């Protein structure tokens, strides 16, 4: 017998999905900006012998970090991560989805520690207003926000799945 989720549980699930989609939009905008800046740098470097100043810093410190960590929660929620399913038939026999919940607990601990540690570092970088050295001084403190935000939202999704496990059969891609 399946019990329908309560109104508050559905609200939390929708709020998480909304946040994950917003984060994914930031990740996609980061990817587009990275492609455009690398293209502008290549065109400037080889066509006009004038490279795009600060492209390396922008790509490595801002765009790649935002792409990776802002896309992580939505990728997990949609089942986009690589999964090892060789033991799934055996583990599905364990009642209460215990093996999935244990994996989720490990993820909560790992990404919770990551979010906490990088959040502390981000607060410190904002306090000192760190910038890069060089011709173009980028405000480095903004590059530190992506990791705790992405890891924190992933922790929230994992906490939600700990209490309300999702069926992974609907999101797994057959090999």
C-alpha cells in the first residue's frame, strides 16, 4: 500500500526542483559564457594578435567552478550521474531501501562537510575582498560562492531523499 505524500512534502519537493532548475540555468549560462570567452580569446589571439585579457582567470576561477557545482544538484536529482547497478537486484531485496539510505547518508556527510568548509572559506574571502593579481583584477571572492551553494543544495536533496526515497528505476538509463 502506497501512501500519497502530504502537501508539505510535495511543496518541499517542488521547492527543491525549482532551486535545482535555477542552479542548472546558472550552470548553463556559465557554459555559454565560457564558450564565448574562449572563442573571443582565440579570435583575438590569432586574427588580431590581441588576446582577450583575463580569459584564463575567468574560465578557471569562475565559469568552470559555477558549471560544475551549480549543475551538480540537478544532475543528481534527474539521475544523470553515473551509477554502478551490478548489485541492484540483490540490494533491492533489502527492506526499506536501506542500502540506498546508507549511500545517501554518506553523501550527506561528504557534501555537508564540503559545503560547511567551503562556506567558511567563502565568508573569509568576502571579508578580505580578495582579488586576482595581474592586468585584470577579478574579484576572487565571488568565485568562492559556487561550491558551498551547489554542495549545500545537493545536501538538501539528499536529506529529502533520505526521508522520501525516490525510485531510481524511472531515471536510470539502460546500457
